[in-house]
C-alpha cells in the first residue's frame, strides 16, 4: 500500500485507503471510509463512517469529517460526506454527512476550507470554493464554483450562493446571493460586481460590463424584481452570464438579496 501511519493512529480494517497516504498520530479512521491516493492527514483528525475523500486532499489537525448530522430528524440512515480531489481542510473544520433528505454532503475539488469552518448536513459546495476562518453553513446550503466567503460569515439553511460571488466577512446570509456579485452590509445587499475576482479568472472587460448592465437593472434602478427581470429579458443581449443569472434567480425558492438602496432608500456604492 506504500502509506505511512504514525504511532497511535487507529485505522479500521474495513477502511479503504489508496496509495501514498500519510496519517499523523492520534488520528482515528472509521469503517466505511474511502481515501484516495496521495492524501495527507495530520494528527488528531477524526474521519467517521461515510467519508469519501478524493486524491491529494490535505486534512489538518483537529478536523472532523463525516460527523453525524446535527439534525433531530436524522435516524441513523447510511449517508456520506464527499470531499473532492485537491481540497485543503484546515484546523478544526467540521463537515457533517448527509441525512435522508439528500443522502450526502459534498465538497468539490480544489476547495480551501480555513480553520474552524463548519459545513452542515446536505450542503453542496462546487469546485474552487473558499470558506475563510469560522464560516458557518447551516444545512442544505448550495455554494457554486469559485465563490468566496470571508471570515465569520454565517449562512442560513437552504440558501444558495452563486458562482464567482464574494460575500464579505461577518455577513449574515439570509437570502440567496446570485452569481458574479459582491455582497456586504447589514442586511446583506448587492454592492457591486466581483470585478477583481472575475478579472483573475480571465473574464473579459466586455463580459464584466455586461454583468454590470444586468445588475444595474436588477439592483440599482429601483424596479421590483418582476419588472427588473422583464427589462433584463427584453433589453440585455443573450450571453452565458445572463443565462446563469436568470437561471439562478428562477431556481431560488428562498428569495434573493436586494440592492442596499432598494432596502432603505440610500445611495448605493458600485464600482
């Protein structure tokens, strides 16, 4: 197997471990666990039954993967917590496995989950997601690819956060956050397009301007959402970004955040 187990490590004989895995001391790996090749697991890590961990994952001290859901409806059903290739799980992160509702909690590939982040049951994270220190996700949260949540953000259950979006530190996320935007203030509001993040991911100036045009109608001009969506459909040229935004809003059942001036009549700052 060509893997390294340090002294005082406990690995259940039914766990399935790949090649070139390093496991630190005082780590516990339960039955019904699958761990991919080239994964590094530090000391004092706990990996419970139902964990499905990909290749090249890093799990730092104190983390708990596939813990039982903190949900009173959970009846001990067999569910999983899936971690994608290349994801980094820092100190004391907790990831609960799914319930009967979705049967799994999923973290995508190449994510960074910083210290003390919590991912509750039945959450789904896409690829390249970053959760900074102490971010807390309630159950059934969906976070799409490349989204970033700064430290101490707390996300309400069944909320969705769109691709390439950015949520400011300390935010209380009670409504869903559409793609490509920056969200901040209290209550959480649209404060602009995530221009820096999009530039880093090679979105063109024209694409970014196009997103700005859509969000000015949705969040700055003062229309109600129904009217704003009609105007976007009629006046904005077709694009993948437009399709993504409209599909996200159409699929969101818990409501989306609004522009800050839509909430209190004040001026809105936008880059």
